[in-house]
C-alpha cells in the first residue's frame, strides 16, 4: 500500500503536469457502474457514478496537495470551489498520457477505472488493479469525517507532542507500539513498511505495549519515523509490487530497507520472525528487537 512518501511523490509530479488545467469530461469504468448496480461502491464513494461524471465536467484543477496518504485535488467551476479526494488504496496509480497505449505496463492498462479528459488533449488516468482505492467529490471536507481526525503531518512542529499525548490515552496504552504508530490518528502516513523499518532501527519489538516504552524512547522513535519518511520521499518512495509514479517509474527506497520483507537480520544474521499486528504482517528480529 502506498504510504506517505509514495503519495507525496505522486503529488509532486501531478502538480506541474496537471495544475491549472480543466477537465473536459470523465469516463468511469464499467466495473464501477456494475458495482454500484450491485449495491457496492467500487472506487467512487457516496455519489452515483453518472452524477460523478457529470459534476466533474468543466472543473478546473487549481491546486493539488497531500494530506497524510490522501491526494487533494482543489477544483472549481465558476465561482464555486470543491474538493476531489483520492486514496490510492493498495494499488492505485495516476498517469498523464495522450493515449492509454502510453501506459507502459499492461497490468495498469487493463485496470483503468477513470479517465479525466483534459481540455489540453491529455488524459489524466486512474488505474487500480485491486480496486481498494477511493474517489470522493465533496463540497466541504466535513462530508467525510475521517479526514478531520487525521494526526498532524509528521513534519509539523507539534506532531511529536501530539504523538506523545495520544500514547497516553487509555485506548492506546495497552496496544502494541506497531499498531499505534500505524494509526493515522496518532501519526499521519506511517504504514507497515516504515513502521517496520523504524522499530528495527530503534531495536523495539513491534508487539511491545506502548506503555512499556519510556517517553524518551518514544521521542526518539518519532524522530526516526520522521527521518525515514523524509529519506523515502527523497528516494521516490518504495516500490514493493505495484507502486508507480505518474510516469510509470518505480521508487528506489526499497533498496534501502533493512527489515521489511527480509528473511535474515542484516545486523546479526538471525532468521527474522513475523507476527500479525493490527491486521498487518510485522517482520522483526527476535534478537535485536526487544
């Protein structure tokens, strides 16, 4: 699943390519319409797909920003301003091309679910192999409350204090630290990959209860998380399976990962072990992490 660095990479490439351009029309996939007909909401959420295609016509893309793992398209039509929010889910990817044939990998071409035809003649294409991504058209952010509950960006000055205060709440004190730092209401944008890496670097067992870690160590852990996220941004994110930027390029951070997906500890050579924590597989070194 794309985490904060991967989403940041997508936004940084969308900004100079798409900002200021206008959507002429939108075409959604048959899969989306079929899912709605079956009472499900595949990708497009809380708005009938036909209406989504209609309201997006003529929208100007003013700015594109990131909040945690979400992409915010700030759009307008006439004097009215709106918010189009996208979450990439497990395998979502954006491409800016002149034809679908320009999308290099067949697996992405086969799973195109939204084409935004721009007045410039370009296509802004959303592909999603596993279809866990989301698109939401909103008149105001309050229409989707989870967006208001996210922790501050980890690079903001108050983010560490926010993290420490959350850790003191009863609902988090007895939870495994891995589950806590992956919670977007505690730290924004830190998913399985970077939580695994941060805990390994700190020598902390992923199942250790949060209240069994000192305040000093929590501060150190937060600083490590922030540093690893920044390094990953600089390296274009981690491509584990299906993450691509808008040019179809992979990131390079996966070559710097020390513990995620590893069979042996790079420090002591011990066979790694794994646990399921917070619904995600957690790889760790039983010798180096306590």
